[in-house]
C-alpha cells in the first residue's frame, strides 16, 4: 500500500468514527474541497506532514492517534 492510500483510508475511518463529513472537515481546517477530495481518493501523489497535522487538528486528535493504525505498519511502499 502506498502512503497516500494509507492516509486516505485513515481519514475515512476517522471521519466515520466522528460522524463528520469530508465537507465539514474542509470547512473546519480551511482546505479547498478539491484538495481534500484528492487526498481522500489517494489521487494526490504526495501529502506532507503539515497537511496531515492540519487534518489532525480539525479532527481534534493527535498525530500519534492518526498514525496508530495497522495501515501504517511496515507495509508502506514507496517511502525508501
């Protein structure tokens, strides 16, 4: 799995847990809806830590909680 796919899956899971829409998250963090759509669909081929931390802030979670997911265990491809 690519890192962008792992990030997309994690955001979808957290949105479902918080019963929050993608649109609402973009409003909270001030991100363009099209940018979030690119992240959620893993079409955005790169995502930086600053963006992930901004998303964490909008979800009211820590970065540790965000990355505490089996998708981020040693099966990430393309980060070497």
